[in-house]
C-alpha cells in the first residue's frame, strides 16, 4: 500500500483490490472523442470501474467498466469515499 505515487487527484492505490462503484448511470458513450464522459442521464444500472483481484492484469485499469444493478453485492465490488480538504 502506498508504494507508488498518487494519481493527479492525490489518491493512492486506485486499482487492483476491488472494482469501485461510480456515480454514473451505465449507457453507451457519446460519439466522437470525449474527456471524462458521465454516462446516460437515467437508467436501471450503475457503472463500476477498475479491476479486481479476480481479474487478469489486462483488465485492471481505470478504463475497465461494468454495469450492475444498484442492489448488487459482490466480494470484489466496493466504493472509495473521498473528501476534498479545505486549504487554509
């Protein structure tokens, strides 16, 4: 844990343990090149990103996404609470 540096948001160790729930509703990406697409406006399933200890190394990346019903419970699916600290 913490062997590598943080990502641009200051978060460490973002990939490889569990896939992480995101705020995004699952849906097709928009046409053309986009940066940080947010997904569909509404729908029954949510996006989980990243890879897990159960995945091959080729799937352990932030671009890996899966769709799950919000009530889904899996041993390799979790979340990462993040809070912005006020700079004084």
